């Protein structure tokens, strides 16, 4: 069973080897996120790739739960399409973004 799972991962990893062949019509969150992960691995911050001749930006922000035991990310992928219209796709945000631990105004959740 492990071999089947490994074969599936290998098939996905080779799916987007040539970024010039990816069509703008195929741009969606899942596809672009997979391409960034295949090419750059996991990261925090902002990175850019040229995909199908279009510069695409991915921004990853990490948030921590109030207890500090859990983490989640807010991911935004954006580009300006060939029609000149700015496009943005998101994972929906982090469930911890509004926590006091992530809020400078509330002293990062530290006791006073």
C-alpha cells in the first residue's frame, strides 16, 4: 500500500515540470499552491514564480493558537491576468489570526 501512495506522490511531483506549458485558464488555488510547493517547498513569507508567462506571487503568514500548541497559515496567491485584471486566491485564512497571541495591540497575549 505504501508503494501506491509513493507512486501517487511521484506522479503529482512531475505534473508541472515545465511551467511555461501551464495555461492561465488552469489557474486556481489548488493548482498554483501545488506548483509553488513542487518548485519551492514549504516556506513562510513571499515568493514569486513565472507560470505560463505570468508572474504569480504567493504569500504565507503563520499564526499560532493562544496555547502555542497549534499553528495554521494564511495563504494568498495573486497575479495580474493577461486581460490586465488582478486576481487573488486564498485558502480562507488562518483560524488563529484573530487570537490575542497574534495581536500586537493586545501585547501578543503575554500576561501584564
